[in-house]
């Protein structure tokens, strides 16, 4: 069975996903529990779940790009700004550095007590307690590896994030948030603008192992292997568009989770200053594994990143991101709510508490709550890099993903030279991605290659 859980747990998650899609799912959880581990019975229930129709179609949330564009608000599809080659270079380096910094800050906190909360406390409360217990509050540096909060409150860090703790950090350690940025760069280097979701599947199977993907990516990775098995030497079938829908939905209850949203950056860098093109790339990528708000999350983030290269106002950057997704989709409504919360408070703890309370009904790794936290952090920080990444990580949920996304946007906007040295220097300009050719590699080299891709794509327009 695909993923990190068994079939029964996949079906339990599918019930929630179908509920989110406005289907009537009463009685399904009880039937799933009653089936025990009978795989045949569980698959029969899954077939019924898959066949459910929404109480009424949600016309505000299409999957296809042309339909999405018909429903999006007005926006600057392409933004022209004169920058010198040196300024562009600094922006690309800032984006890569910012992504690595934010990811490293949040990586040790990517653990249930910080993501979902524990002992009656919200995740953000546990983050605060950890930093306070290490005499490191407010957050102004990487996550301390030791805190009295462990003994006092029963919380602990993720074991896989120890290399990113304040005491040990010496490079950007391997992480899926960084691997997907590398893959976006690789795709644009190889194919320019001539690629689609089929090429995404081929690239994943070429450079990623099964253990390097999770949730929606795990399911689509496995489903794609079953499609390609029937077509020999990786040849695109004529009916790929139909098969793609099976690849991204079959036994994939995570199709509106954050997985696509964290994959935007490498594509968006190549489309710097062109939010529409960045959202186009994001749609192609996300469509391999996600639907609806899962797709919109990557499009929203990609458009913000592309805009950040030429726009410094965080509120405008968020508005440009919103201009590339359906105006009345759930994600857009949640982002507007998050921005409203962010503009009504000047206190960081009040902000994250209000964001948590507003969106805690979502899974900790759903697209919508995490995107809302990202938007709120950007607006609240008003251009302050440390405040932006610390707020996004303090908020809990998917800590490394949100830190990376906010860091990427802020880095692209500010440029590398404006990033605080105490965040930059511990990385020693070094990235380990666990992708051949990028393990290790200088972060500045990744930035140079993204800049080269940007120039090549710009020449072809």
C-alpha cells in the first residue's frame, strides 16, 4: 500500500476529503471501522466513496487552467521593471537563500506537538514554549537543539531536523522543500517551457526514490508507475489527460494538501516578474498530484514569488498571488480572511493565535491553513525578513514548508545583500539536496542557474 499509512487510514482521510467536496459521507467512517483490515471490503467502500457526487457542483473550483483563468480577478500578468544584471543576480541568490533559511528554521519543529499541538495546547504555543525554554525568545535565530520545555511540557524536536538546529547548522540539509526547488530548476533547464504533467512524473521517477515523497506525492508517484508500466519505454499515452486524473486522485485523499504548494519555487524563479507564467508552470506541476485548492496553492505561491522579484509591498504581492486563482474558491476566501487578521494586529502572538483559531479545522498539512499563515506572515512583517520567517514558523502546522515559502518570497523581494548575516552565514553557501548533481552544491550556484534559466525564457518571449 502506498504512503506511510495503510488502506484503512487512507479511507478515513478520504471521507474527510469527500466531505470537503460537499459529498454526503454519513455512515462511511462506521463502515470502515467495522471492516477491520479486510482489504477487499475496504476497497469496495472506497469504490463507493469515489462514486459519490457533491450535493451541488462547485463551479468556483475548476481544475483546468482555462477555466481557472476565467474565474480569476484582474491582475498584472507580467511586470516590467528595469534591474541591472547585478541586481537580478542578487535577487535570485536572495530567493534561494531565503528559502533555505526559512526551511532550516522550521525543520526541527516539523513534529506533531508543534504542527498539531499537544497536551491541550495549540502548536504555536508549543513553539513559543520551546524557544522560551532555551532563552531564545523572541525568535531571532535558528531553532535551539535543547530546551527546558522538553522536560517541563513533554515536547520535543523532530529527530530528522537536528542538523538544522542552532548549535549544529553548517549547511542546508536535505529536505523535500529544497528537493522540489531543485527539480523545478532541472525541468526548466532541460525543457524550457515545453513540458507538462507527464514530464513531471518522468522526472520524479528518474531522480526521486519512493522514500523521498509523501502524502499526495507518494500516491501519484505510485499511480504513475502503474500507468507507465502499461506503456513500455515511458511513452506518453494519447489519453494521458484522462489517465492523469486517475494518477492524481486514486487512493489519494491528500489531493488538496500542501505538497504542491511547496513545489512552486524553482518554476517561479524562472518566471521572475511574470506571475501569470509562474502560475502556468505551477498549474502544470500541481496537476500531476493535486486538484482544486491543492492546485491553487501552488499557483498562488508561484505568482507571489514571481511578483516579489519586482514588487516590495507584501500586501500587493499577496494580491498578485490571488489574481491567478479563482476569486471565489475556498483558498481565496481563506487568504482574504488571513490578510484581514494580519492588518488588524501589531502583536505577533495575537496574530498566530487568531490565525490558528480561524483555520485549525484543517489538517496541519492542508493547503489552505498553511497558505493563510504564509499570507498573514508576509503582510504582518511589512518587509522585515526575520519577523516574516519567524511568524510563519511560530504559527505551527507545516513549519518548514511555511518558513521556506515566506523566506523565498522575502529573499526575492529584498535580495541576498539585505538578508541578515546571522541567518546567511551558518549555511556556508552549501546545499545538500539528495539529488544527483545537487548534493552538495553551492546555493549561489543554484541561484546562478536559475538566473540563466530566467534569461533564456525571457529571450524566447
